[in-house]
C-alpha cells in the first residue's frame, strides 16, 4: 500500500473538510495516512477549540 501525507495549512472549513475526507478515503483503502498541520492549520489540532471563534489573520 502507498503512504499519503496530507498538509493542512489553512484555518478554513472547506480546506479542512477536504483534507480530512481525502485522508479518510485513503486510510479506508488500507493506505498509511498522515496529516501534517502547519501555519493556521494547527488550529484544527486543538480538540478544545471553540468553533464559534475564527482566526483573524491576513
């Protein structure tokens, strides 16, 4: 099986949803799957994050 690395670098619902969906599909097909969080993407790694508060970075 293949190895997949998905990089999430935005605090954006659509980008995060797509990243997690693709990672889940690859994992379900038996591939080794990793997600790397960088820049604003690290906010998705916080399980205690208040999803009603948005980052205001430009």
